[in-house]
């Protein structure tokens, strides 16, 4: 069921399905909550409440012109979303650039998070992945986002390596892709939101977060597509090494958008992880570190399974 919540700097739309312990799904650039359409039913049926916000990164329908839409700013929006709905002991499930946002949240405002699933995420030096860096440079030009969205009207371009061709094994259904791209195609305000996020996307953001991944104390499941050509599996292995309580699992016949290529396999792995870690509670970093992060965040931002190989 689609609902909205009023946050400090705008309205956020989200899906809310099921009852039970809370799982929040975090999508990436130019996508929206519909990317989890074939994952959420299985997780909800297993006894979990599944929430999926439409973050203001281009596939959303409610613009946020007054919000800070840097990477850290959107991490704060996600954190406020958890607070406004009073969600506690949350499991975050993230994909694509939503994973970069989630890593920032985990090391800065982790107090409501009990577990995390990083499923094919931007990380380390790959934010964005090298083959997509042209988009961040292009975003510096006025009107660039309009040009980009108009180009994406040409469906033949969707399977090129430097657009969507390396993020899924098979084409995303036409109606689904239209749902992702139509908001930015038809609204200047949505395009402006997307451009603000894209201009801030930088390896510096994920590398800064990576320096504190070792402080996480929560269980983390890292899921990667075995055929991911956008962010190679070695980055999943690196995350599994740097995060203390991490487990790595590869899913066959999937690239970066695992939820599009192999949604049922991903959902099954998420449910297994949730059930196996059901008794885990508590914040993910030291309380003193958390307080220091809060003070730093008060100022606006400018700028099968493989065990942890320890």
C-alpha cells in the first residue's frame, strides 16, 4: 500500500506491506520502490513488515526542492524516515547507489538499525562505477539531466554498456522501465532533484564511509550477482573482509540489480538471513562515536554462502 510521510524538507512516498519486524528497502539512482516488487511479497509473507520509500534520486514523484540531496543529505532523509515512523530494530536492504546511501547512514546514524543487507552496492572507489562516471561529469552542465532523460526515450539505448546494459542480465520490462524514467522525463523539479544527487556522487563519499565500516557490530549480509560486470565480485569480498560480522553470498545469473534478475533467490536469501539473526538487537557503533557523528551531521553537507574471510 502506498502512503506518504511529511519530513522536515518535503514529503516522501513509500510502500508499506505486511506486519512484523521491520525491513526497509533502499533503491538506487533513477529507480524507485517498484524495483522491489518481486522481492517484498516473499519477505512480507515470511512475517516481516516491508517498507520501501521512493527516495528523491530521480524515480520519485514528489520533488524535494528544499532538501539537502547530497549523499549524506539523503542518508539523513532515510534516517528521518525511520524516526518519523518510529521504526526500530530495522533491517536495511540496499542496492545500487542506495547501498552508498546506506553505508553513510550505518556509520553516521545507526541507532535504529539492527541488521543490513548490501545487495550489489556502490562502494569504495566504485561510486559511481567507472563506466557511469560520464554521468556525474555531465551533471555539472546546466540542462544536462533533461538531455539524459530525453535520450532514454530511445529504448535501443537501454541495453548499451554505459546506460542500463550492464546492470541486468535481461531487459527490464517496458512498463517497469517507464515507471522509473517517466518522473524525470516529465518533471523539471524531479530532474533538478536527480541532478543534485548525481553531482555529489563521488568515490570520496563511499571511501569516507569505508573507513568506519570496521566499527559496525550488527550482522550484515552481502549479496552479489555472480555475473556483476558493473561492480566486480572482488568488491563484495572486500566488504566482507572490512565489516566484522559479514557473510557473503553469490547469486547465479544476476548482475548488479539482483532484484530484477533473480528476485526470488534474493528474497529467499534475505528471509533466511532475517530468520537466522532474529535475536540480534542493539546499535551498530559505539555510542561515543555515534554522538560525535551527530554533532558533525548538524552542519549542512557541502561539498552457496561464504563466511567472512577474516
